[in-house]
C-alpha cells in the first residue's frame, strides 16, 4: 500500500508562495476565452508567506497574508510544480497590490 505524500512549501525570507487565480474573460460579443486563448493572469492567491526579517541587509516586514488575492509583476518569480499544482514563488516586493 502506497501512502500519499503531500508536501508543504514554506518560503524563506521575504518570499511568498502564490497560485494563479483563473479569471474567466468574456468578450463584448459574449465569447468566453479559455486560458489557452489569453495571457496568463497576473492575479493570484497567497498560499504561504515567509517570516521576513533581515533580507539583503535590510529589515523586511511581511504585509501580505495567506488567503489574500494579489496582483504581481508580469515576469516575477519562479514557477514550481508541487503535488500536481503549479505554484509561483515571488519576493514580496514583486507583489504590486492586494485586491479587496
């Protein structure tokens, strides 16, 4: 019997683990664009947040929290696939805004 191993990703320093949020887009004529027909969304959900602290000689206070939706820089981060999920690890400074 094989046990299922679920990994937990715990970011270090000022890093944040995010997952893209599927945003369904509809054209003016009513056509729904699939994810292959449009650019990758830059909106994501925060899954976990690093501790902050001293990063590159500067004190960093983490302001984002798990569960928040954020907009991040277009070419930011490192994409990783863990347990079949595509995640992105970014620096907090690559997060541009929190969506409320």
